C-alpha cells in the first residue's frame, strides 16, 4: 500500500474471545464450539494473556478504551476467571479509567455466575442474548433458555445494580407476523434495558440454517413492514437509533451507545485475543494498516506453546481500506466525517471524491460539507450503497 497521508493512531479497543457454548445454535456463524467435558479455564486464561503479550509490541504506549468479552458464551467462565482475565490485561496494558468493559451472557441459569460477582470482577456492561420472548421461536432458534429465564436474568442484573445492559433481539423469524415481532420487542422494552440490538435473522454461510433454511421466513415486503413498525415502537419508548441494528436510551449524563462497537464502526483499532479472534491495527510509524486472525480451533489455539497465536496477518491495500472504511462508517446514523477518511486510511479524499459525488447525485448520500450522511433512500438500501465502494 502506498499511502499519501501520514496515518494517525485511532482509539484502541480489546476483543477477548471465549469460544465455548452449551450448544451451537443453527443460525450462528461465530467461532463457537459446544462443550465436551470440563472447560480448560486455567489453561485458556494463560493462553489469552500470552496471546496479548505477543501482540503488545504493535501497540506500545496506547491505552485501551473499551473491552468486549464475547463468544461463544463467556458467562460459562465463572466470575473469578473473568476477574483473572481482566486483572491480567490490566497488568500488561493501560486501560482507560472510564473504559467500558462488556461481557456477553446468556439467560440460562446454568450458564452464568451471579451478576454481582461479574460486576465485582470488573464488568461494567452486559449484553444478554435474549433473541426472542416467544418460547416457540426460541426452540426454533435452538436456544436452550425460555422466555421466563430472560426475565429472571434481567431481574438478576437489576438486583445486582447493573445499570447498563443490552438485549439482543431478532426479527424476521420463521412464521413471524408484524404483530408478533412488535409483541417480542415490547417484551424486551418492558425489561428496561438501556440498549437494544434489534437485527434481522439471516442465513449465514456454513450454518445449519444455511444448509436447511427454516420454513416460513418473511419476504422482503413483510420484513420492511416489521422493521418500520418496530422502529416506531423503539422511538416511542425513548430509544435512539445510532447504527443499523443498535438502539440506545438517551441521557444527558450517560452515553448508553456501545462504545466498543462504535470504535469498530468508526474504523478504530482493536486487538483480538482468543481462539479465532480478529484484530485491526494501525502501525502509524510504518504508515500501514494490518489485520490479524488467531488460530480458530480452541485445541489448536491452546497448543501454541511458542506464542505463535496468529494464524494469519495481512496488510490492507488501498482498495481494502476504502471499502472497509465506508462499509463500517456508513452503518452509523452520524454519517462519515471526511477528515476521518484520510487519517484512518492514509489516503487522500480525492481517491473517492468522484464516487461520492456519484452517490450524492443518485440520492443515496447527502453531502453536508465535512459530513456525509446516508439519505432515507440510502439507509433503506444500505447494502447497495456500501457495495459501491467495493
């Protein structure tokens, strides 16, 4: 890659992957593996910290502004293990005092320690994988919890003093009507989360659903009606959409948007440690941007005695930087800051100026001088808009 402008280091986040779950869901394309026997908790923690140490030379002197512990089901690890991971990270890299530290959890009572214990371990935000409040749909989705367990988990969070949690909720489920989708969403709103991730069920490659799709999936017209009516309900409940599938409560003093995900979408940097974790790092001194991927299978990952946790490492070329920058930034309602393009990619705005003008002329983008924002048409056809930068 021949950069034209000196790169500037963006904010840095840390993603920690814990790859095990009780059972693999048929729609899931994440690097997750059903538990077989006892979890190797101690060995995995040691591997995570060695993995981080091996990556540190690429980020010397840079503080971490957010941490996300994802999976799999991270809450399968007890609170003392999560505390050991967080304290081990703190001993190796600076974590900003106000850093958001999120952990994914499932509602099943057998899948997590007490939420109070996780808060004491250092977790400041929880993301609860509800997916639906319909027991029938939960069964179709292969979830092992019931709707009552979601409410019990939420009650547990609130009793523990958790004041920042997200609920994951799907729409476009097999046979789901608009009324059922709204009822599902209202049940989530009634749980009083500060954030709702509301996203469409999709048939991802290499999943059981992709091999054998469930019957009765809503067509595009029904999906559009569901999405529009759900957006109205979320707005009426005081949620603000800031990303394609992300809605946050508004507050004068607290920003309930996911700071970790915002950094992804703003084309920030992130270290990825754990089996199958991906990273994206700006090496400003070398004026290049790289991506990393760690060994995917937990057994292979744990076998890395010589600290070669990276299975693949590659440099982003100009065309990749352009596409990935717009792919991420256009997901945000706040739009694209033109000045961010150059400092995050090292490329001059002239590289994309004519294409941007074409998108403005087509009505997909609105040009507000230093800010590009998707129009209503562009937001409706976001995939089409993003693909123009490929």
